[in-house]
């Protein structure tokens, strides 16, 4: 208990300056005599603490003295301020409490660690919420037929963000196989629902780069050229709104078996433009099939619906049915050699259903 009390005294004096012995005693729930004994113990241990008697007296540390009583390293300070940069505290109404707590922690930090902690809060953001948009958003879009992921070390992007230098990256956009080379001015990194993004200006315009699509990243010797007065949080909010409010280019109507409806709603929730319906137009509640109204930014994105197999059928538009049929035909060709003879003899259509099954349900 005594060691904890001595540490509390040092922290209070570092934060408050001169503090009356009576106030220290009240805060620590001990007598004033105990406080003076603690001061003597601190002095004997080499802490430059002294007491001034009189009406305006109190206990204080010698000017300029600070000690790293927290034991916190620079990386630990960065981690704390990154965690606090954005998160669940807003939903709980704790923004003011968090701001006050960070001010106190900053005051207790050793002076050499303070710039790193403050900069971390401006260069790294954590956004735990999922994208409020269609499945083809940057957070969830499939990488096309290749399915490959880049392997750039996130530490390189982290270094570039804090080094204030321009960055040259080789980047693969979704659905493409070739790499493009860009020179960018980084603002920072954002972790959105567990996926990392580099936020940067390219030719003076903000752009979002998914970190796992960066094949390589090289620091240049040219200082970063950010727009004056613009911070990461501001650029991120702009880019996030652009992604989440991007107009859909393809409207799709599909039907799905009721026993897969709950799963479809969870997976395709961002693409749904309304509640599921039964074939007669009522809200889903009865019948074998439910109708889904979906929106996708590009036609090829409807291939995501293949994961539901023959439990889902695209009804309109015709070009979306054609994309599904071509994709299903390619899969049929790929696995035809291993298919049982009874399946081949059943006359499976490119869409994955026999003609008899289609006529029975249409």
C-alpha cells in the first residue's frame, strides 16, 4: 500500500504542481502526518520533493523534475492513443471522459514520448464498423478470378505514414491481374472492420488503397505534400461517404429458398434495397420462395450469388442471368470429369438446374 501511495503522490505533484498537505491527505485517505512521512521517504529515495509551510505553502517537486513513473515506452504510448482515436466510446457517450483521460495520460507521459503519442492519434484511425454499403465495397469485394492477395509488409506503410515522405506503391485493383504504379502522399492508415487501408493523395486528390492489394511500397526522399490544414480523419470521412453512397449501376431481382433466407440477408444485407418478399408481393413470411431486390455497382458482382447454389435464382435483368449462366457453365466444365454419371445424364443446365426442375418451380 505504501509504495502505491508514494507513486500516487509523485503523479499528483507532476500533474498539479504545488499541492497542500491537507489535500494530499484527503485524496489518499490518510492523515497529514502520514503524508509528511511519505515525503521524507521520497526524499530519501532521491526524489527532489520539498514542503513549504505557511498559508500558501504545500508540497512540490523541484522545477523541471519529471520521472517516467508510468514505465510507458514510445510504442506503448502510440498504441494507447491509436486505440482511443475512434471507437466504441462514442456510442457510449464517453467522448468527453475519453478526452479528459487522454489529457491526464499526456501530462503523465515523459516529455520525449508525447510527440509520438499525439502524432499516432492523427496518423492511425480504428473504425470497427462494417461498411454500410453493398458487398462490393472495398472491405469485402472479391479480387476477381485470381483470388490472390498482395503480401506487402504493413510496417513499410506504417513507416511511410510517420516519416512524412512520399511513397511509391505497386497496386492491384479489384478484378485486375496487372499492377499499377502510383506515387502518393500518405495521410495515414485506417483499420476498417479488421481491414487496413492506406489513405493518401494522388495528384492532389484523395484516394483509398486497400493494404492487402499493395504488392510493394518504397519510400522516396521527397517530403510528403499534404493539403494544408487537412488531417487524416477529415479525408477518411470523405472517402468513406463516397464508398458508402456510391450509386448502384445494376438492379437485380432474385428469388431464394426460404430455408436460406436468413443466411442470405446476413451475407447480402448491404446489397438489399428492401425487405425480402414472397412471390405474391407480401413480406416474407410464408411460401417456399422469397424475392430479393438487390443493387450492385458492376454487373460482374452478381457472381457473388453463386455461393447459394441452386437455392437462389436471378430473375432479372437478362444480362445478370447471362453472367450467372456463364459462370455456372465454367464451373460445370471444370468439374464435369468428376461428376457422377447420374448427374451428367440428368441434363444439368448451365445455371445448375435441370429443365424438369425449372419447369416445376417456374
